[in-house]
């Protein structure tokens, strides 16, 4: 999926879907992920996402898509077990809507807003890396002019990877500490 915005909740398919349609939808939206029937069924078996509605061929609803879209953003950062624990914080028993603390619709919309804001802040503030520090590194390397831009991009990408890795560890620690209480 692009770094841009989530599909608005209102724009998720309104009609119920077959599993194959869910897979197509996800693979279309998240090109860097590869979803299969088995992957989705394993998330259901391990109670990361809720079961499809029984007795219905088209048992996958907008709620399932919301769950799977949120999960798709978590997959690169968290293990299946960690995702399950995170969802439990807000939804308790994944297959019981009556014990949800917030609705999946609200969770989806909140994440969508956070994502929009984070991306906007990133584009406007560039607080992810220190421009002066970057320029000092580039000067100290005494590069040829034609190489400066490439090395600048390399350092920015490596900085973001380092931060992503720190953030991933922090998220894992928070989830693990919360569930160890």
C-alpha cells in the first residue's frame, strides 16, 4: 500500500465477500504483502481476527476487511502473537462483539487519522533526521559532487531503518510488558 492514506472505512466493500475476494482485495491494496487463503485462515484459527459468519458462503464482512487492513500495517512490525495481544487490548475475545471496548469502525478511523497525521508531520517537519547532522556527515566524507545526493539518500534511508527497528523493539516491549502484568 502506498504511504498515503488508508481506504476510508466508508469505502470498504459494503457487501459480504467470499474468502477469494478478500484475498484479491488485500493483494490489490498491499502489493508488498502476499496473502493466501491459508494465511487468512491461520489468522482466524489463532484468533487474531474474527471468524467469518457461519452458514454464509460470503461470510466476510466489512469488519473482517477492517481487521485485515489494520493487521496488514502491523504485519511488518509485529509477530502474529503480538498482533493478537494488541487487538485483545481493545476487543477482548476477538469473536465476541459484545465485549469490544471500542468498535472496529472506530479503531479503523482512529488509525487512519493517526496515519494521515504521521505522514503529514513527516513530510512537513522532517523531524525523523537532523538536516545539519546529515550535512556535516556529507561534508566530512569529502565526496564528489555527483555522489553527494546518492549518499544523502542512503543515509536518510538507513536512519529511517534504524528508527523503524527501534520503534519495532519499543512496540514489542510495550506489548510484552503489558501482557506480563
